[in-house]
């Protein structure tokens, strides 16, 4: 009516995405893993990202792939870093 049209869905418009997932791959008794966990917990709390932890001693595939790099941090399944976690860099990666 009066030259107005309904809004059409814009395929180029940004789509709300699911929360990002950070995965910490480490092992019990690893002080670098403890440090990484603290950084990940804090950054995920700030950005709303989810996080999980996997024990390299319980998964042969992870052990083979990452043994010499732990702790390893993945973001949405892709390796982000290893050994030390830079909170500012992780925050940027998560869009926070």
C-alpha cells in the first residue's frame, strides 16, 4: 500500500552464529595446562564462548598429534596456539 513493500530476507546479511568453542588439550599435573586453563576460563567468561577440556592421556589420536605441544588450544576445532595462551590474542580470535 502506498508504494511500501515488505522487507525481503537479505542473503548477504550476517547470520547469528552459535557460540564459539575453545578446546584445551592437556594432561593432569601439567603446570602450563593449569595456566592455560585459567586464561581460557577468564576469556570465555568475558566473550560468552564455550570451552571444554580433553585429556591427552585418554585419547591416543590426540596423544599422537599433540604430545610435544601441550597444552594445545583449539578454537572451533582449529589449532589456535600451544604452550602459552595469550589472553589478548584469544579474545581477538573470539571476537571479544
